């Protein structure tokens, strides 16, 4: 079994993702905690598909605990998630 550093709720503010803006004009750099449910859903679904990880992405609200669970599933499958350093 591979050892990995588990992502926590606090880490959601350290993972930055470039996503399309809600208004449709360009992109914006957001943390996972700042992303809307739609932005997170589209990003995590694409990330999982590119990595070959089968994942059912919930419809509707995606709480922070669910986001942590889904990110840890990716990490357990060998997907690298980059975070800013802890301060």
C-alpha cells in the first residue's frame, strides 16, 4: 500500500486551481475552498478522467468534507496535487 500525506480541510485553502470565471470571461485563480460547486465539479471530474480514476461526482452542493475525500481518492491513486507551503 502506498503511503501518502492526507489532504485536510485546512489544505483546501492551499490548493490553487485556474478555472473559468463564473461570468464566462477568461479564467481566475481560486483555491479549492473558494471554487463554486460547479467549478469544483468540472475540475475534479476532468482531473479524475485524465488520471484514469473512476469517480462519481455528486450533483448539487459539494461540501468541504466531500472535496477533501475526493482529493484524497485522487492522491491515493497516484495523482499529484500541488499545494502552497504552510506558513
